[in-house]
C-alpha cells in the first residue's frame, strides 16, 4: 500500500469521508485521493514523491503557480510580526485599495474568509438594502455551501450526485428562485411576474462549477437590464473569475457592471480569503456603518492580506507586460491541440475555454447550460482522468470542474499535455 492510500485509510477514521472537501475524495473518478506533500511552480508532488503537472492550482487561486518566491518572501516577513490580531492592520487597507482600483464597480470592499462567506454576506446585504426576500440563482452555478444556494448547485454537489442537500429546510430554500443558465427569456418573464419581490440575481458571469460554461451573447446584459428596471441588485460571483480573466475580472471582460461582486481564491495568494464589494451606498449598509450585520474574527488577517497583496502586485506587472494575453494564448494553444486530437481520432467532444480556463466535456454539441453539461459521459471521464494521472498530469477529479493554466506553465508543458491527451484518448477508445 502506498503512503497516500495509508493516509486515506487513517483519515477515514477521523474525518468524514477522509477529506475536508467532498470532491477531493476521488469518489467520482475511482481510486483513492492523492495526498500532496509539496508544490513548486506548475508542479506538485504527492507523499509517494510522484510528480504531476498541475492544472488544478488549488482550484484556481494559484495563477502564479505554487510557492511563488515573492509571495513566500512577503509571508515570511508577516509571520515574524504575528499571525492574527483581531484588529485593523495596514496591509488590509492596501489590499482593499488594490481591489477597488482594479474593479471599477467596487467602491468599497469587505474582507471575509472564504468565497462561501462572501456570497452569504452579499446575499444578506442585498436583502437588507432592498428590503425584499427573494433571490434568483441559476442551475449549475455554485455559490458555496450556503443553505439557500444549495439548490441545483454545481461543483461537488453535482459531482457527487447530491444537488439538493439534506439539512436545507423548505423555509430556507423557498425564497430561492431557480432558472436555467443562459436563458434570457426566462429571466425577463420572471421579472415581469415577480420583479417587485426580488432582492437580487446572483450569477457566475462565467460558470465554472458545472464545467466551464460561457455566457451567451446578451445574457449578462439582460440580467443587468432587468435588475436595474425593477430595483433588484445584480451580484457577480467572481470567486473563480476575479483576476483570472484580467485585473478587471469577467465584468470588465464582458463589459457588464454588477452592483455587488464576490471575490476569493486569487486575492488570498493561496491562503483562505474572500471578499465582497460594490457601490458605496450599498456597502455602507454593513455594520458598523449601517444595520446589516456581518463580522469575522479572522477577516482581513495579516497573513492572508499579505499573500493577497503580493499576488496583486505580481498580477499588476503581468497586466502591464502583456502577461494575461500570453497566458490566454498559451491556453488557446492547449485547447487547439486538444481539438486537433479529437478531430484526428474522430471524436465529437466539446471543449469550452476563456482566458486561462478550460473544460473538455465528454458530450457532443454546444454546452451552454446545466442540462447540456449533464449529458457528459462521466464513465469516460473517469477513464480519462486516471489515464492523464498516469501520464503525470493532475486534473480536477470531477467531470464538472474547470482546468486552470498558470503563468508558470510553458510551451513544453502544453505540448506534453497535448501529446498525453492524445495517448489517453487513443487508449480509452481502443
């Protein structure tokens, strides 16, 4: 038995399912999870010292790769001064200023500890600000494990086949209205009927938790139009896309400005963090400025803020130096190579990509919605995942997640991945 298997057996004695987040369990892809010992650049090593080219990047935040020297240097300085004070520090102001300067729709921002905490708090703020109860979400969009959002959610919920979780009461979920992602007609019809009762629409501007699903032309604009017309707030969940599609996020990429934005992942530089921000008049409703209560002992802690500030400084340099364009070009090379492989093998799978994000769906035809994504052949994905793992390539252990390319991936890495992709698909279709 290898060390990962031993650790997983031991973990199951003390941790539910042996993991602290469901998708890590490998339940959807067979076998047992790898226990990771270290990461450097674009690679990780498990406890048995097997090396992998990493396209997970801690599920998105490590856009500058693992153990970036500049981030580590700044963290070492911060560690020497103390880990947490439960009091204001200068570094949280500096990071907040960076975020506000980078995203025009954010005039003020509140730091929290996770993406789930950010969406939960933004939802409470939207209800408090509008004095309305109902919120609209979309099938397959995952906004963390908040009770009212665990209705046809994405990510681990669909990976493990439990889109609606026990423990979520009917009373909690009754004010959540569910619509198909990318259905502009449905959102217009809903607002014509119930618009005066809706506090907010929350959406992943690029859905990343049912696999990568891009917004159809006009969809985000429709959300902006109807929420403005009826006095509801538009909330963009940019926990994944924030600072991955550029410093301005998906909202700048697509030219649609929300009222509130939820952030996470990248702004922590690899440490736990979340944030939500928006227009001053809305954000000033949060305590102690206003009546909407939200708090957190470790919110804005100096370690997470230091790592996030270092990451933002690195990304600002990449923005100036054309790094984001090069990263998108590198990702497109990967996608083009995958598509060439599919053509050569006579396979009709679908690949969605934008910026440095990609997903291959084991289905033919466009994937533009939750229903489309669910047509994918998960049994084939399992074989593909295991094959790529044997090739030394670490992908998300779920057919319903997004792959991430980092600034530390190079041309040789991409070429190797394309070649491995061809070998694995050839084998599983032999």
